[in-house]
RNA sequence: CGGGGCGUAGCGCAGCCUGGUAGCGCAUCUGCUUUGGGAGCAGAGGGUCGAGUGUUCGAAUCACUCCGCCCCGACCA
C-alpha cells in the first residue's frame, strides 16, 4: 500500500477524550474513531490489525478441527427466557422490540443460541465431540464504557463452544482449548498467562482467564513467576493424557485473579522470590459449565446404550477488539505503537527519503513493485519531509523500516531500522532479502 | 448508579467571572524558499460558540431545562 493512496490521517496532539496510552495511540494513528460512548468505527489501519488477529485465530482453530460458523447478532428473547438468563443478565443486555412486538436482543454471548442449533444435529454419541466457534460483534450495555476499545459496548469476540458426551470428554475439550489459547497468544506475539477465575454470568464450575500483564489493566493478578518456564510447543494435541498433563502442570503454579486470590495459599505454595503481584488485561476467558444450558434447553443425545443424555459443554472467548488495545498497552514507547510483527498492520515500512532524488525513487519504486506481493509493505511515496515520514512510521508502529536515501543508495546501500530496538543496519541493496530472512524470518 | 469535569473551526485550547456579535496553535489551501527525524516566510479558506427556553436594547458569556462526552468509584469480557 502506498501512503499516497492509503486512508491515513495521523495527528500529533493527544486527543482530549483519551486517558489510556493505547486509546490515545489508536486515535492518533487513525485506527479507530469514536461514534458514541463505547461504540467505534474501525478505520482501515485498525481494521487491518483486527483482521490479522482474526486470521491467526482462524488458522489455529482450523488446525485443531474447530470449525467456524456464523450466528446472528440479533437473537430472539425466547431462548434466553428458557435458560432464565433473560432476567439474570440485567441491564447489560440491549433489548429490542420489532414491528410485530416480538422481543429481541443484541447478543452479548451465544451459549443459548448455539446449544439450540447443535442439539438438532448432534443426536448420537457418535457425533461427538464437536467444537464450533464464530467471530462476531457483541453488545453489552456496560455501566461505564471506557478506555477506548478496551472496555466498549460493541466489541468483536471470538467465541467457541464445545459439545461432549460426558464430563471426562468435556474436560478434555476444556484442556485442549486451554492449550490452544496459549498457542494463539504466543502466535500473536503476546505474553498472556492463564489464571483461575470466577465464572460470572456465564456460570459453570471451572474457569480460567487469560491475562496480559499491563500496569493499566483492570484485573489484579497474583502468580508464581516460574509459570513462565512452562512450554507447550511440544505437546501432542492428539494425545489426551499429554494435554491433560500439561494443563495440570500449569495448575501446579499459583496463578489467580483477585476474585479467587487467597493470600495464605499463595505464600505457602510459592517461593518468595517468585511471588508476583501485578495487574493485567483480560484477553481470553474459558468456562466449563457442563449441562447448565443443555438441561434448560433440553439438548440431548442417545448414548451407546440407547439412553437419552444431556450434552456437556464449555465456552471459550477471546476479545479480539480488546486485544488490539491490550497489545498496544503492553507494547509502545514515546514515539508510538510498537507492533509485534505477527499482528503489525504492515511488516515493512518502505521510506523513500527524498522523492526528488532519482536514484532513491527508482530503487524504492522497483523494490515496492517487485516485493509487495511477498511482504506486507506500506510504501511512503509522498513528497513530504523526512521527519514526518519517519515519525508516522514510528507512530503506527511498523516493525521494519527500510529507508532509501541518496547518501547510501549511491553506494548501493540502504538502511533497515528496527522499530523496537531502534537499531539501524546498513545493508547492501542486494542483501535485503537475506537480511529480512535472517533477522525476521520473513 | 453515586461523585466530579467538560462541550467554542478537522484536532488541541483561550475567551465566560465583570454581557457589546469570536481568537490562538496544529492541520488544510496558494506562492516562494527549504529538504536525512513532525521546516521558514507571506497570504487564504473554514465556526447557527452542544440544543432549547428565559433575562436583557444586546447572550459564547447570566439563569433554568435537556442532550452528549470524559474521569473516579461500585459492576463487568
């Protein structure tokens, strides 16, 4: 993408309405625009990031046979009355009445709906297990929306739902999702840890929150620092006992949110030098709730003895729109956003220092034309001052900045700047690909 | 839902107390000069001062009502 064509209107000054760094940077970098309290428009730059996160999540779900579907944003109140959550969910739920005076609602979550959908198809024990997910906009009428897309009313969530024949299998699904979530966050370049958590209005008996450590986070967390040493890279997802053992390994280390925190247990189970008390942003939440919804909605199947049983379920959410803000919150500096390369809107920022210099412009044009299919490039091709070009690249957090200027190009060199470290490398123009491969595995 | 603050040009703000028909910086447009980290000079365009009602000869300014947004707390993905 050329900046001369891209919808990008960065601003220098901090917006008045924002207090959180991520919120300020998202507004300044032209990623989002507010439309009402807790409701935002995603502008091209922001949407690219959102889509990148979606793509990574989709890919990993697909690898583990978890299939995507798409449920509506608007749901009928009937199912919610059956599950008795129509009244329980309270004012958080946005209620709508249609022209025929039918009660509808803008979905805050989808347990009822998906349970209803699958119960018509999953009739035999042979049809299990199944895990389905969708990526859909949700609406929760927050008491106090704040911090930009961090706590907004309309937000994008990936929510998955597992269906099993008994507790044993349902627990295995839970464990699979537990590890999958760790995998996803790692792939996103984000350090999120699992914490024992409250189940809230979703209900159930087993629950973990995945939290990204950040001082501005709303969750208070307590954990054993050794949990960082655990590594899931070599777990075989086709081996049930390996999966369960790995989750068990995690549960050996103390890691709880404030709702579940017990100071004495913490101190007795954790080596003093490993005690971490901190804050963080909840980016994922998984629940096991068994028959809670299948009983209310009468979702049953026949087991191998021909007997009718209720389906066992769990649900698994990742706040995609919140993740965007959370990543920025944990990765920024005084110049702006520092994207992990995995989710950066563009991997490479190609900066032509001076449009008037023929050699630089010719090389920049050629490099862009022959490489924008291979790499994700934003090409600064405008005739503006260098300071602006570089500051914008830094603000919007482009990880690799290739700078083409007359001083170096006459000697067949270009500069490659690393956004995170600020390190600038002088690279021969024929060795760019080698350099990118070696340094960034591109 | 309790407490506080704010609403004036695309953005950030001043003006309000003490009423007299709106100003600054950034951004935008034009011209010239500049050109390796958000340039300089000269000029230009852009505002029913959140909405309504009232007081007044006269309201951005005073009073009342409403709306919107932000922050702190309680609550929550």
